[in-house]
């Protein structure tokens, strides 16, 4: 199965295919999933000297890791104030101390392995009303408290200098965020894993896992015996492979379009500092410029990961509401991709059996979180589980309504929050 027909696939760096698994092999750690979660874990573990095998059902970066908006956004899908209210001050302290590590890890990977992925620093959170701007002011204080001093509050005039749109009343600039070509980052990390002796197998879907000493992971044409197994498939993990993971998460899809090329002057007239942007609505819009001066614009959520057939029609009104000056612009690419949502909007990590780990449910913050997650599971395997367990202790709640009703009930709740956003309350 090839990568989806996206801007990222069309502009991917040259790369060799990885082989299929056709033998019975041994390793220390078998990772199921060749996206950012699996690649980050594999790279940390191979750097630490583990013999690692990654099984990918399609291609490296096939899922959300090669389809997302390419935004390097700090923190989690629930900010630290929500974490403190729900889980207490100690959890907030531990999780707060880690919320900028994912972005730092990405920058380190890019520099250490000379990964060409069009990284550009700087991201803006844009407020559409005074309530949202008030929340950004509080976020500014919280993030400074936890050590991020690369922040700047933007008033209405300030944000107009960053974004050529009249929609916003203010914003928060985070210079430690940024944007990049996510598929090229994934391919670069895979190559780094190869350099450290790790093995990656594409078109090698895990079909069954037998727990034991060692554990056995089967594919259609081979198997892997491993002391440790890490489930890292997120929204693209087959539900029947490990039902305990599927029962407390919900695959969702987001849609992205990429315009025809703009002149450099026209592109920078939209976003003069080449920052990426996401607004503060519950069902948010996100956008940025690509390296070849196109506008990449995403938004909308389909609960249950249904793929809409009219992506152009879904995104065009949203884009033109932000940038009416682009009336008549052509779209050269449009695609959909799935991410995994949790009820709490916090990532789910933990252990299923002795030596069996899982990490899933990034809830829209996967680019940075996955790079932290790989570091945490590596620490846990090395006998230092404190930071891993800070996340593992968070409750993993089931969605109301069971498998049949969880998607429509979640969509109903999202509609309520979207109404509040429109009303500015």
C-alpha cells in the first residue's frame, strides 16, 4: 500500500523501500507501527544499544505521521491548567516539566542526523474572540512558569502583522514551536534507525500477538520473537490485534488542502514571518506555508474516521473566511488522514503484559508528543519508569455509547463546543 496522494508524498525525499518480513527472526524489541510513535521509540532504543525491529503494515509514515499539518506545537491537547484540575498538582508538575521536550527532541533529530524536512521556527495561536484571547494570556503565564521564555503575546495590531486576516483579536507567538515536512522527518528518522542497526519491515502488518517469554508477533509471511513489544499503531492499528486498546479510543479524520504555488511575495503577504497558525476554536483551523510557497490549510473533524469525498468543498469556505483575498485559488492537493482521539484528550500509555507497552491517543498533538513518548518508553525499558508512569497513571476512560454510539455522541458534544466558539462564550 502506497502513501496517500498528498503534497507530502509528491515532494518526499528520495528513499529506498524497506523489505517485507518473510522470515522468523529474533530481537530485543518489536515495535508495531512505523509512524512517529514507533520511529521515535526505535531511534531512542537503537541509540541505547537495543536490537529493534519495526513492523509497518504499509509504508513508513503512511498514517497520520505522513499526512498531518506539519505543525510542531508544544504541550498536549489539554493544557497544564486542565491537567492540574483533573489529576492534581503533582501530575501537573511532572507533565508540565515535559511539555516542551517533544519539540526539542525534533530539533535535535533534525540537527543530529541532518534531516532535510523544511523546518521553520515559530507558531501562532490565534484568538477569534476576547474569551479565547483571555485564555491565551493565562497560557502565556503558565508556559513561562514551566520554562518557555520564547513567547510573545500579540494584541490585535500585533497579530495583523503576523497574519493578513481580519478574523483575529489577538494571539500568542511561540518561537519554540514551528513547522516542517512531516513525511520527510519520518523518512529521515527511519534512515537514522537503519544507521544504528535497527530493522524496519514495510508491508508487514502484525496479524497476531502471542504473549509469553518471549512474545511472538506474527505477520503474513514471518514472525518476530522479542523480549519487549510496543504497540505504536494509533488510529491505524487493527482493532482486533489488541481489543483492549481499541475500546478506549476513537479514530477521527482531519482534512487538508494545498493550493497551487503562490509567488513568494504573495505567500509572505499572507504570513510575513512564515509562522504556522492554529486558531483556538474547539474544531480548529490550522495552516502554514510550504517550502515552495503554497498555502497548506487544514480543519474539520470527522468522528469515526469517515473519509469525506468533498474535501475541497469542506475546506474552501474555511480558508476563504480567513483569507478572502485568495478567492478563486486552485487546490493542487487534498487528502484526509486519521488521528486517534481519547475521551480525556490526553495521550494513553501503559503496559498490557510483562514487557508489553503501548502509546496511543495523541488527540491532535501527535507530532511533538510522539517524540517525547519514544524517549519515555526507552527510559522505562532501561529501568527508569518514573516519567513514563506519570502518564500511565492517568485514567483511560471509555467513550460513552459503546462502539456504535461513541462517534455520534462525540460529534454531538463537539457541536456544542463549536456553537460556544461561534457565540464567543
